[in-house]
C-alpha cells in the first residue's frame, strides 16, 4: 500500500538561526550599541554648536581645508570625514557582507531570501515615495536615494535604551536587513553618485588592490597573529587604493568596501582550518570596529549633522521643503511599508511563514527601526546637493527629524511587546530543559 508523501515543509521567517550566529550577533549588538551612543552624542554636539552664538567657528572648522592638491586631496575636514574616515566604516561593512554570504546564515538561500527581499523592498518604497513628492522638481529629485539607507548603530542604540527582550531572531533579521541595505546603498553610491569618471586612476587602483588581496589570502595566518603587520603592510596598500579610487571620480568609500571584500573569511588549512578559530575577516572586524564605531562614524556625524536650523521659523521652513518632507515620509512610512509589504508577500507566494512565537506587530516594530536613516543618508544628502547648500541643510533636518520619529514610534511599539518577548524567551528555555530530560522520565508524564 503506497503511502501519501509528506507535505512540503514551509521555511520559517525569523527562525532562531544557528547558535554560533546568535552569539556573534549578540557580541556585535554590544559593540554597535556603544557606537550608536557616541554617534548620537556627536550629532547632538554638532547641532548645539551650529545653532549657538559660536556657530561660525563650527562651520569654519568643518570647511577648513588640508591635504595635497596635486593628488586632488586638498579637502575640507568635513570632506575628509565623509571620504576618508567613513571609508573605515564601509571597510567593516565589506567584511560583514562577505562573512554573512560566505560563512554566515545568509549563505543558505532559504535564510537569505527574506532579509534580502525585505531590504530591497525597504529601499524601493522610500525611493518611490520621495520621487513622487519631488516629481515636479528635477533639482530636488536628485535626492531620491537619501531615505533608502538604515543606520544600524543608531537603531541598535535605540534597542539598548528601551531594554526590550527582543528575540535574537528578530535582532538577527534587523542586522541582516541593515547589512543588505548597506550593500544596496553602496551600489547606489557607486553607480549614481560618481562624477567625471577617470579610467586611468581606476585601473591603477586595481594594482594595489590585487596585491592587498594576494597578501591577505597568502599570509592570512601571519596577519591574524601579528597586529602590527597589517598596519605596516596592508594599510599602505589600502591607502593607495583609496587615493586612486578617489581620484577616479568614484566615491572613495567604495574603496573601503572593495578592501573588505578582499579579506578572506575562512581560516586556511595551514592555519588549522575553519575549526581552529576565526578567519582573518572576523579578526579584522574585531580589531577595527572600535575605530569605526568609536572614532570614524562619530566624527563624520559631528561634521555632517551640524546644520543651522534658524529657530522655529527656520525649522518650519525646512519641513515645508519637499526635500525634507519627502525624506520624512519616505523613512517613517516608506521603510515599514516596503519591508512589511515584501515580507507579507513572501508568506503568501512562497513556503515561508512567520514563526509561531512572533506576531506581525513585532515585525512592524523592527520595520520602524529600519526607518532610522542617519550615517549613509547624511552622506548621500551631501553627494546629492553638495555640503552646506540650502537643500543639503533641509535634507539634514529631514533626516534628523525622520530618524527621531522612527525611533520614538519603534520604541512605543516594542515597549508594548516586552511581555510577549519575555514569554517567548521563557518558552525557549522550557523547550531546552525538556529536550535535556531523558525519554524514560518524559514517558512517566
């Protein structure tokens, strides 16, 4: 007698993931939380200074130029922060992206399809909303990419402040979403915000980049053990790559991503193989994340977030500008619509389903958090309109306002879910205890 084949199982959205991944995400959250607090503090200091009687000194400091002109490096301090220091942040993004797709949970299609699709929806919806609001103004339409990015450090800082019992699966989803979001933002910057492309410097940049990649792969164990070796050998090659990419007309932060991609993720067999310990990418991430989160990104925020609002009248005038209005609506409404809509659509058109422990309101809270666009949004605003222009200032007002609104709304939603999160954690603990009891005792009831 033939048996009926079992029904195909449906993959779970926001599954618990691997234990190693959960531990890694927990460690990453703690680091990003500190970075997020520093980021917010630097932005607040810049805002207060830029709107104080000493505002002229702030703008004089931001616009002070330093650098070697023949190499096109005679840049203001604000530009050095955006093009130079932020390249460190994007280097970490490159490391994280490669690790996720090579050794993380995203290497599995069933686990990567949802956050990748949700991130794409979370980019497309805000861009469309901004474009519709600014459709009649070709000048302001250039800012369509401003509300597409999520600031993970800021978002994680909000999570730390509200102290919720957010399940690790949702935290992993938020971080993965932001990582994929960054990848899309990198592509947008590279393809839509590069100007006067110079082929020769771009081709020359391939030489130090190739040597950097060769050395990082060939001597990965050496660079993993010898901290100074990376500084004296790989750093100069990275700096030359950055300078040539900058001269080519492509935004220099793209060089940071390429350098991150060039670092090997898996530990070589000569170094003991994957089981012997972390690969070079994870080692570099551990070494350089404090520099990025504690120095590079806060300094960029300090030089970028300072905008002279002009009191209540100036604030109202900025909000009336389609630039600021488009950014606020796109981040606060567009991000949740894109992420929630894409995730819901996947549950209806594929085998994916929401985990039984969570509700759609939980996904909504995470989607609201994704509406916090700060670091990359500020960068794209400067690339779109030019630093210090009226449109750039209004864009910054929109970004700051939208990020604050998204943070407050997400906090309101997630705080009300604390009891549900706590119950989910208790259920997981009960399951773990039950699994550890021998069958003979389970059978006794």
